[in-house]
């Protein structure tokens, strides 16, 4: 465990790494229409490739967490960055339907999944004093939000200047900037040399079995699944919604950027609230607010300021659900295997993300708009809020499993 004076440096390094991996990933929706117009590949097919990416990103998270629990996180993080850069670089080269599924759906998802919330929060929280864990989770999550704020307008500008292919290649180079951050995040050299935590298969297996026998853990999975549906639909199809409303593409890129900026405040707020309220109560209000905001959006005139105000409102809870979810998991089962257990909740999150991205494309293909997806989004957000109420959350850190 690191000393109390070093925790902020390690946390900021993890936040910077998530800024890069999430920024590159969350800007992919800006490529949907340019790729389709350039290659002739349909919107549904591109949406499916991105939906596969949502699902695989979640599937990689628990696997990466288990590997990190066994061998240390440095190797996992380095491999993730390299695969992310490779997948992004190959996307303009492999532009067939299967090629896009391979690059966007598999390679970039695997790479960014190895450097996702669960890996970075799990790695860092296990090294921090308990008093700083909630704040650290909020700061790391804010890093992902800041990445969306920074990358969205930059990517849109790159697309307008150099086309979508040049923008993709630029993202590939930018993603490599995450490599120098591996050492401070993991606490070991990038080649994996250093202290490796003790590990037994029975220990991990027993914790996972106990977790899935716990109703509270299952409720977290269910609510996080609906959260994934919500976020993936918006990230993938908000540019299309803006286009349907007859507004310029810049409105979409700035809306995504505003979401990221607003979520910085939301993530910090979530981390602060975890020190004062139970995580399940924070989650209830975050999910409930999304339902209200979506209904207000549907009733409002579709101007650029409507999208900007929607972005501010949704952005406040966009990724702010990650710190309380990780916090509840840590309270229930300790932090020793948090990267794995939180990674499994991310798999549920991204299963919802698969359907949010894919069904959005199908809705557009069949109806020419996203209206039914917005209705589904509002209903699922309300369900997610209610699912958190019965969760049994200890008021202090669980000690049954050593941290």
C-alpha cells in the first residue's frame, strides 16, 4: 500500500491513462456517418461493429482483471495500449463489414478494455488507504470524462481536415501516449518486473462464487446493464440524432465534449458523496435523474441549445455511476479482487451497451429515427434506479476478504 502522500500522484496517472483510452473510444460515434459515406457500408453494419466492441470491451474487463490479479497490472496495461493503437491504425485499411468488426469490434475494444475503469480503479484502489479510495475512484472516472471532452472536438476537427482515415491514424499515434503512464499506475516497471501479489485459484474462485450468490451484487449487475444501454446508445447515435434534427455535425461533437466536461464535476461529486452517503443511494438518484432528463428532451424543441443542455444534465451522471458501483463492490467483498469483481459488473454494463448501440442502428434503419430508443432509454433508467434500493450495503469497508 502506498503512503498517504503519494496517492494523488498515482491516482492522477491512472486518470490520465483513462483519459486517453476512453477519449479514443468514446469518439467513435463521430466516425459512423463518414465511414458509411466513404465505404458504402451501411449504418446498421457499422452500428453492429461498434456494438460488438461494446460487448467485447466488457468481456475483456474481468479477464484483464484476473490476469492482473495473477501477474500484476503492468503487462496487461502495456498490451492493452498496443492493441488499441493497432486496431485504430488498421481500421482505415480493413473497411469491409468483417474488417470493421475485427478492428472496431475486436481489436480496439480489447485494447481499451484492458485499460478500462475496472482495471485502473481496481489497480489503484488496492494500493490506497481506505480513506482515499472513494475520492480516487471519482478522480479516475473524471479522467475518462475529460478524455471525452478533449477528444470529441479534436476528432471532429481532424475528420474535417484530413478525412476519417487521417483522423483514425492520428488517434492511433495519440493512444501510444498512455505507455509512459503504466509504471506509476501499476507501481512496477512496464516489463512486469516488480512485486507480484500472492494469488491462489481457490481464493479468486471462492470470491466470485460468493459474489454471484449475493443478491446485492446481482442487482448491481442489472442496474449497470441498463446504464450501459443508455451510454452506448448516446455515444454511438447522438451524432445521427443531431443530423436528423438538421443541425451541423459540430453540435454533436460539442455535445459529446460537454457531456465529458460535465461528468468531470459529476465524477468528483460522486467520489465526494461516497464519503457521506451510501453508494446505492447515490446510484438511485443518478439513474433517476436520467429518466427525467430524457423525458424533458423529448418534450423540448430540437435546437442546438437543447442538445447542449441535455449534455450538461446527462453528463453529470454519465460515468458518475462508476465510483459508487466500485465502492459498493469493495464494501461487499474487499479490494483484493476488486479488478475482477468490478470487471464482471463492467461486462454486464457492456452487454447493455451492445444492445444500445446495435438496436439504435436497427431503429434508425426501420423507422428513420430514434424515438423508440429514447422511450426505452427513459424506462430502463427508471428501472436501474429502482434496482438499487434493495441492495444490502455495509456502512464500513468489508473485512471478510483481505484487501
